[in-house]
């Protein structure tokens, strides 16, 4: 029995020894978990312009990691690594950028074991960590108690950098992990940051406008052909600190171009970009074209979503031409006709940044207005009724005796034309009648000397001479003319749907 007890006692003692030895190994190993990671940052990325934003940036050597706290007799076999995980988004306080647009990549081993190589740029993630290095050499103490690695930080370019200006800061967790995947050192609050000075809001930018090169119409030919006013408008941009791109310039007319009771609607005016007369960006950088843009009382776009941003504190000026459409709408009393335009600068989000209001004018000083033409005896409203079969078979005739009186003191011609090639139905639809179904005959009804010629014409929207007056003597200074409108018998062009068909007939007196 004593022998058996002694055997049991010895076995128990051995078991106790075994347990104590095992515990001793665990406690010794735990001492190696005193390793530490510290970091410091270098110069980061700054995005000043949209070009910077689109290109992205790499901050070389941005992050330095210091490994320390190693004690004597510690060995980490080859295969140890440094891992990284993002703790959240990068934010400037009001906007945030997901970490997926930021990555870290190994740059250099400043000291420590050899055999360290990078694994390429690793995109930051909050859901998984990534190994930044691979190693083929162990950490052995002595001699290695402290060493440093340097890492580059890359920020991907794109629209995610246009959320607003500011310093965007996020943090990551760095972990020193041995070859078996055991974390032996951690630093969880490593700050990373970059600066965005560019903003798409255009806050602080202003525009101003001025006009020049007023055009004056002096002849009938000019009034019919219209005109282009080069550099009619100058738009001045003062961006101040704004470097925004994606901005848009629009314009609207507040109403007609007027002179007393006479006016011209804005639809007859257009603007066209001419050039960047000073400052930057260039026209090609902006992406602007020389397309002719008709005016309206609603906003129309002159420059749409600029491809390039302003340069901070650098003024820019654009020149725009004004195209005035020629036509009967310019047969106006002499005078200056003024309209008001509102230019508006919008940011990329279509928010108003700045507006500028300016007046532009054109003048009519036409020789046409040296003559006086007056309709008399209801000649300003001709009604031709087709109510019976006889009207169609025999034709209809309407005469206005002394319907037109012209006063002038130099030789002239009278041109007649219609405002459109067809008479159109007041009920709408596609039914029309060509104006050529109506003939116009003029005859003198004033005793004058010879030389005045009068003609009969089929109506047309093209210019036709209906009267010539050589002004041989004073009897030809004030002349009254009979006007007869008529259709030919059985004209098949009158076969149209029932309705009222109208057009305007224009008489123009021009110097001969």
C-alpha cells in the first residue's frame, strides 16, 4: 500500500509539474504581446481644382508606422504582416466620403528586418482588413527592437470629391499579425486626411454684364436681312475663392424690345458665344460652342455644365454676339428700341449663384420712314366672302377707293408682300390656301402729271413692286391710290375646308 501511495503521490506531483510547466509557457508567451505601433503623417493631398478632383492624388510617404516594444528573446517567424481596416467614412463635418475611395500601399522599409515587400495598394474597408506587406525574414530580438515602414496613400478621383470643401478625416486600425494570424500589436485610431478646396457650389462667385456696339438699321434691305452685333454683351465672372466647374450660364428677356407703343418680341433676337476675352478657363476647356441661342422670356442656356472650373481670384470675361433676325417685324417707326436681359449663373446643382441685369438696344433710322403711307376707307381690313357657288365660279372682287395715300418728297417705289405664303384657317389644323389666289390691282385716283406707274400682282410673300413714283413735280408728292383685291373665276385653289383664312399684306415705301 505504501508503495502504491508513493506511486500515486509521484504521479500527482508529475501532473502538478506538468500543469505548472504548461502555465509557465503561456505566461511567458503573453509577455511578447507588449509590442506597440505608433504612427505619424507626412504631407497629404490637396484638391484645388476640378482637374485635381478628376485626376485623384497619391501622397507619397504619407504614413510612417513605427514598430517598437520588442523584448529580448522574441522571435516572429517570416510571414508576419501589417494589416489595415477602416473605422468609418472620411468626413469634413457635413459631408462624408466612403473609405472605398482611399487606399494604402507600401513605400519603403526605413529600418528593421529585410525581406519586406508591398502587396500593392489596398482599398480601405470597414468590413475586412487587408495585409499591406509580405515578409520573408523573421523579427528577432536582439538585434531588432525598433523599426519603421513608410506607406503611400492614394485618393481616387471623381465626383465623390465634389461634396463640399474642407479637410476630410478618417481613422484606420493597424494590426501587427504573426504568421499564424495572431494579432500581437494594434493601433486603432490612426488618422488619415486630405484637403478639398474645390467646391461645386460656386459660393462667392459673382457675374456682371455690360453692352456695346448698338446697331442701327438705315435701309429697307438691312431691315429685311437683319444684323449681327459683334461683342454686344460682355459677361464678367468674379469667382473670388470659388473654383467650381459644372456651372451653367443662362439668359432670359424680361419682355419685348420697345420704343413707345412699338415693339419687337424677344424671339427675333439670338445670342451666340464669341470668345473668352480675358481670364480662364479657355473656351475649349469649358466645352462651349458657337451655337445660336434664340431669346425667350424663360431661361435659355448659353453655357451648359462647364467642363472646367474657375481659377480662384482670377477674373474672366466672355463676349457674346447678338443676332437680330431680319423681316417685317423691323418695319418700325424710327427710334431706339430697348430690351432688358437677365443673365444667371447656376452651379452644378442648378442652384442660382449670381444674376446680372442689363439693357441692350438697337436703333431704326430708316429711309423708309421718310415717307408716309396711310390706309383709308377701311383698306386696312379686307374681307372676301365665298358664300355662294357664284362666288367660286365668277370670283370675288373688293375695291377700296382711295384706299392708300402716300406722301413723299423724293422718288419712291411701293413694295407689296404677304407675311406668309399661305392664308391660314382661324380654326387651326393643316388646311391652307395659297396667297396667290388673290390678285391686287392699284390705280391712281389723284390728278397728277405722268410718270407714276401702277401694277397688278398676284399676292406673294416675296417683294413685288406695285407702284413707282419718279416724283417729277409737286403733283406727285401726295397721291391716293385705289386698291382692288379679286380672285379669278373658277380658281380650284379655293377648294378648301370651310373657315376664315387670313394673312397680312404689307406695303413698304422705299426710296427709288
